[in-house]
C-alpha cells in the first residue's frame, strides 16, 4: 500500500489532545494514530450498514443463574449463520466470561449482540467489530 502525505491544520487544544492520544495508546507518531482513527470511523459506519464485518461479542454473567446459559444457547441457535465460535471461561465460582466470534452483515451481528447483551442477569456485554472486506 502506497502512503500519501498531506497537511493537516489543528487548533492548539486538538493538537495537544492528539499528542496525548498518541502517547497513551503507544503509537509511534501522529500519522499512525490518525490512520487508526480513520479506520475505526470507517468500520463504525459500516456497522450501521449492510457491510460485511467480523468481530466478537463478550458477555459476563453469574453462572449460578442457570437460565442465563439456556437463553444464550437458544439465541445462538437462531444466529448460526453468523457465529464462527462460542467459548465460555469460568473466571471464579460466580462469573462466566462468554465470547462469541462472529462474521457477517453488520446489522445481523448488531441484532445478535443486542439479543445477548439484554438477557436479564448479564453483568456486562460488548460488541467489537472490524471491517472484513
């Protein structure tokens, strides 16, 4: 991939914020950080569309509540067309970390994520997607 150079003008406050972002996230330079932010923005826009994306859905719940695992399984059966894998990790006697690897049309993955994350008893849930084209 060929890199192209261009100039960017920023207010002092925005430049300071960019430099802090570079330092906090371990980028080698401003260009690398700007490239990442642009790619992230493109991916997030694709989430709202019918573009092909891939990612993970991470949920954490209390494993003592047996009905949660059953609800997760029921929902996952409805979305077999986009689920690549599903894993559970038992963090301690109480908490289970459930990770679902997905690929497909963005709106379908968002729909699946919303179904899983809104199960009563889920302590935390998040969908992370990136471009797959």
